[in-house]
C-alpha cells in the first residue's frame, strides 16, 4: 500500500507552515446582513464558538443591535455598522473599517442579498442592476477587501458566501437573482483557485427555502410548515444554516475550498421528480 509522503516544505513553495494557518481557531469574523434570519443566526453561532463578530445591517438597525446583544451573551465582542452593498465602492470602505475595529479578520461571511420576482420580459434595467449590485458586484468588492486584509496579515482565512439553491437551478421569475447567484458561486470557485496558496479557503453555502423574514416566515417554526415538494417535508431553520457556516469556519473544515455546500432538505433532488409530476403549464408563470 502506498504511503502518503512526509510533509516537506522545501519541495512545495505553497506548503503550509508547521502550524498550518488554516488550522488556527478563528477569532474575528464579519457577517453581513446580520440583523435577522441566517445572518443573525450565523453571528450568534460564531460567537458561541468564541469568535468576535462584526455584523452589518441595511435597514433594520434595531434588529442588528438585538443580534449584537445576543452575541455578547456568549462572551464575544460585537461591532455593528450599516452596510449598503449597492453603494459601490464605498461598501468596501465599511469592510475595511470593521476589520480595523476588530483588529484583524479570520472569517468573512457574505450573507446580505436581495431577490426579485418579475418575469424576464418585464424586468427593468434598474431592477436588474439593483439585484446584480446587491448579490454580486457589492459582494465582489467586500470579498476583495476581506481577502486583501487576510493576505496582508499572512494568517490565512475563510471566505464564505451565502448563495442559494438557485446558484445551481433556476426559478421562474427570478432571472436577475439566478444570474447573480450563479455568478457569486462562480466567483467563489475562482477565489479558491487564486487564494489557496495564501491559506485562504472560499466556500459557497447554498440554502433552499429557509424560514426567515426574507421568505415571509418571521418567527415561524419550520417544523410546523408542510412542504410536499421538499423530501424532508419542511423549510429549513436559519440555525441549521448557521451551524453549517460555523463548521466551515472551524479548523475541522480546513480542507474544504471551492465547494458549494447545498443545505435544502433535498429540494434540488426533486428536479426530475417534480417535472414528471407536473400535469399543467401553470408553472410557466408567477
């Protein structure tokens, strides 16, 4: 049986240091869109793991302060700032400021996003640009600033983007959203290629339907919701997504990069099955 070669950093210019940078416990994170839903749950999950968190909000400052209060109950530091990812490139300056306030950055979670339910033929250019700026161009600027700080610090780091199952499969009426999420997923794969030798991993998390304010399910227990089209029969809980993100930020996930991790209760597997069950053309319209 062949043996794995011994670690020899003299033969590999990109080999990790004896104390692998990616194996270090993260200490400082930024989570965008953390005033509610997946962002709030993620900030709290990271805090519970001993990580100081800078969290951002766009329109709900009260919600962000409530998230910060919950973060602090875990003994972690919380920093709060307003972030408008459509304000380009100023959104990157907000990220730079948060990194300075935290004293560095180990994990960046791009969670802020927006959707659009409009048939393709009716999408106005300004609507298209708003979704692309929110879900792709703004995240590009923020991820770039985070990555630059990680490279300069030389400690490695984790870049995690919350995309969607629609990074992988489209949905009628969501052309702009689908295009943006496909693009963000592709960007994360590129970051994995380009930044790996700096000890920086890049991963997408692709949720299906999650019970959050964004899906009109504020304070809803997803286990009380019936979803025949999802194999597990219910929407997901934001805390389930947060647990996945916290794992991806942990030392145990050090070798995961360039992947898109789907968390959807099996929804994507229903594509052919659902197609076979459809007996009308109603799905062609909103």
